[in-house]
C-alpha cells in the first residue's frame, strides 16, 4: 500500500474512533461530501492511466495493469470500457435490454 493511501485510511480510522457520536457523524458527512465531489474525477484519472497503458506498443496486458493498480482483471476491463459502479450500467450480452 502506498504511503499516501495509508494516511487516508488512518484518517478514516481516526474518524471511526471518535468518541462523540455527533462529532463523528459530522466528520463522516464532511468526508462523504468531499468523496462524492472527487469520485468522478478520480475515476477519470484512473481510466486515463489504463487507456495510456493499453495504447502503448505493445499494449500492456490487462493482467499487468491489474497488478499495477491492485485491482482485478475484470475491473481493468470495466475501467477501460468506462463502466462504473455495481455493473447495473453494463450492456447485456446479446443487446437485450431489461
């Protein structure tokens, strides 16, 4: 895990450890608001890395990208295709719509 990611996780753990439930809830609200604002931009940044690696000659494999990013092979494929979330926005096989 990167040092930066560990600092973020430590900060989240500190929020969860807050004794006063109202102060904890306020801190959670603040963090969630910032996360919502940044989530879309962070997904774009991560997707650009995947697209750049796939555009190299020769293209970097999905497995290698998955290892580099610490995600599954399927997640890398989803990122490349622009899919986000739980998979509800993925097209159905055979073009069937529900």
